[in-house]
C-alpha cells in the first residue's frame, strides 16, 4: 500500500489481519488475567469430530441429535467438575476404607427455552434427580416466562444454552437470576459453542460467573434448535 505524506510518497507495510484463532487466544489470556472462571474443553480428536458434524450443513437430523447429545453430555460433565464438594469416606464391599469425595447438595439446572431444553436430557443423565427451572426470553429481550425453584437463592445453577452469539439473551437470563438474588459465583453457564463477541460481552458484565464451553468460534451452528428438534 502506498501513502502520500506532505507530497512525498512513502511505502507503508500492510498489517496482516489477526486470525480468529489468535484473537481467541488473546481473549482467553485476558479472561485469565482478570480472574474470570472460563473453562474450554480440551481439543481432542473426538471433540473436534463432534463439532465438525454439528457444523456440517449436510448432517442428517438423526446424526445431529446423536452428536449433539454426546457433546452436551461432555460439557455438562466438565461443568460438574467445577461444583463444590467435600471429602467423603466409604467402606468397600471387601471391608476397606476408601477416602473419596461427595458433591455438595443444592445444585440445579435452568434451561433457556427453546434450545436450552435440549441439554436437559444430558443433565439428567449425569444428575438423575436434579431439578430444572426454565426461562423464556422473547423479542426485544422481554422475559415471557420464568419458572425458578423457590430456594433458587441458595442453589448452584447450571445455566443451559447450547449456542451463544451476541450473548444478550444469556445476559438477560442472568439478570433474571440476579433479580432472584442468586450470587454470581453460583452461576455456571454451560454451552456448546460461544462466539468471541458473546463471551466478551457476558464476562464483562458478569465477571464472577463460571463459563464452560466446547468451542469459542464465530462459526457456531445458529441453526441448532431447528436441527435438533426437527422444526422447519
């Protein structure tokens, strides 16, 4: 590129565009520096294959559901890894003492309708008797419906939403939880795909929540709800 300065021509080096991978790495570094609890699944071949199938527009409905269920269970299991627990000892069938752990009681789920409801099955597969509330947010970020547990204030919440774009819907849902007097540190946002822009918006507004995702990408499958539930 050539620029003219005071009538003289000068060659200015063209700066290379920053790739999304580089910007994501910088975003993660910034979040860690700020102490934000952000957890990204390790990029194993299995995880990458599941993500590839979900992003492929030729994936059939049955394959999409099967793959999404697998990936949702993996991110929920990772989310459970960050819930508080206490030491717990048991006696084995052979009479030996085993020093293990036991997760603290008081965990629950809250799904963001409609796509968030797809994650309820995976949550129940991991936590058989878990109770789940729901939040429905409509146009212009209006809360149309909220069914929360009466003792939600004292519970730790897995907030379920599979794909996050701008993050505005999630921020509104967190606002609903905050109005119910839920502390930020008791909120665990669990998602499959979250855009860099959405992650930045959410963590800037609510830096003390925990975010768990399988991927940070602008190429998230925004057709998730349609592909999963088979709606046209």
